[in-house]
C-alpha cells in the first residue's frame, strides 16, 4: 500500500531512527512515538494503517499499546518487536490481535516484508468490508419488497441519499410503507448504529406534543414532577421519523422549523437551548400542496422538510409486485405460525392481482395473515380470501348499454363521473380524503376532478 501511514513506537531513540529511515525509504508515511503513552494518544488523534511497537517500555508497554490500538482502531494492523524473546508474550500478543511478533536483532528484509504482508492483508480486509457494505446498501431494504419500476426508483433514491444529512419528505397513501422507507434510509446510513425514533404525530394529544418532541423540565407545568427527555434528544446522533407531519399544530410548527434550522431545541419550561444532531424524516398521506394552501402546513416548514421528496406508489400502481409481496408475507407469517405453505392457487393470485387494495400493502399483509390462520393445506385457495377480494363485482348500473340511436360517449362518461363523485362526497359527509379512497383515486386526482365538475367543499379541516 503506497503512502500507507505507519506509527513506530520505541523508547530507544536509536531504534526509532533506524526504523523511521528504513520505512521512509520504502515510501511509507512514518510517524514516531517515544513511548506507549505517546503512541496511544497518537492513535486516538490520528488514523494509521499499521503500528510497529516495541514490547518492553517503561510505564506503558507494547501489549497495552496493542490493546488500546485494537479498541480505538480495530482495522489497524499491529506488529510487535522485542529483544526479549518470550513464547508466553508472543502468544498473548497474538491473542490480543497482533499481526506478527518479531525478535531483535532483525534483518532489514524481515521488517519490510512483514510490513508489506500486513498492509496487503489490511487492504483485502478493507475491500471485503467495503464490498459487504455495498451489497448491504444495494439489497438490504428491510421489509420493502418489489421489482416494479416505481419501487426500484424508490430503492435508487434511498441508496443515493442514505449517507447525506438532508431532510426527507415521504408521501403516499396509508399502508404504502412510509415508515419502512424511513427505516431503510436509516439502516443504510452512517448513523445505522444510532437511535431510530418513530412517532405518529396524529396520535399525540395537541397539549402534550411540544413536551413529547422537545421534553420539559421539572415544574414546567402541573404534573411535570421530573425532567423529561424529548424525542429530539432521544434521537440525538440518529434519525427522527415524524409520521403524519401535517397533524402538528401551526404554533408548534414554528418551533420545529427552528429546531431544523438551528439544530437546537428548548425544553418546555427551560431557559436555555440544547444542541441536537438529528436527521429528520417526515411523512404524510395528505396532499402537501393542499395542506400548504389551506394553512395546515406552514409554507416555510414545507420547504425545509421537502429537501428530498420521495413519493411511494400505491399498490394499484405496482400490481406487478403483488406475487412477490404475497410470497414474502407467506414466508413471514408461515414461519411465525409454524405453517408450511407452498403458495397460493392461480385463481387466488388472479383475484389478488385484480383487487384495488384501498389499504395498500398493509391490507394485503392482513389478507395473507388471515388466510394462513383460517386456511388449510399447502396451497391457499380462493376460499381462504376474504369476501371483499373474492367478490369483485361491478357496481349496479355500471353494465355498459348502447342505445340504438347511439350516444355521446364523452358526455356520458362525464355525467357518470360527476354522479360517482357526488355519491362519494355524500357517503363521507364531504370529507374529501375519504371520498378519494372510496374511488381509488389519489387526493390530487380527486381534487382535480372536483374542480373539473365544480363540486365539493372539503370538510377535512372542519372536523
């Protein structure tokens, strides 16, 4: 390894100078330490490819340098040198992770060859670790399963952004796997060993949300009998996933915006700020443009959160993935329930592929779990599926009919579309998000059609 960094450790000046000149002539970047204490401090402060250390030194000996190096920098190779040959010391050094053990007096070639072999071994180990990490990054997406073009695009985005600290906004219908994507981003990041904290903002009472997010100090309000660590502090160094971000009250959105911009928070009742290092991922099943337009989401917060947008396709948009997802859930629940199931019948799979899945992947998961619990045999048949999937019939009045005199197709379809929009709004008492789900439309598509037919006033904000 040309330009490899080597630390030479010896309490004898003459030996340090000999080794320094020898290794420098071989093209290495060489540093020296006059004893064990200086060596450990150097390893703590800098990165070295190899450490060449004497064993017998006052105060801190070579074995202590070896232990400290392996704790501080496990991939650094360590070679021990001593004039006092001892099999016991050699065995102990090898057990502690030394690459080799050389006894004085040594030859020039012995040292240089040993160093080359050690560095080559380190290079191969580093390459294997890098390859392993690339493979994990490429294929490890936890429970996200699929090969359709739209989900592959999501995988590619995760790979590109995982190691950045940029804020991510994930949008998609309920049940599309937004939290799984957030987890995949975290798992494939450099913060994978740090906390991943997930919170559904819609599940926290409005009066408690500030305390939950930022924490509080003792006595901040009635019932605050002790200091409380908020979710931002709990996720320090890692990732905080805020699901249903539009459920955060407008006044609290201002404090969230400051936390993102300044990377600091203030606990409820506290007088000083606290620094936090958190990667923020937000998610919602709402239409963001509508949320900004009606004031549910502050525009300045939207721009801070929407640095890297990821839109998750509905299961209707990725029906090619249904066979893969079915196989995945069969394996998952089959193992949990102690059942061996080879698959589903062609008829059952056809029904699963034709169904519209308003609850998306979460609904499919529930259907497969139910089928395994209630079904029997090695193959799941049509009879194992719920009635909603088995009986996919056209609604009454939808049978095509062509009068003898013909008809205006565009006008007829327009009229039918308007009637169905009205019925959906009537059934959901004007709540547009629910009406869109009934018609298997995205919220954006639904709003467009309402505007087209000059229909509806959204009551979502009047609940």
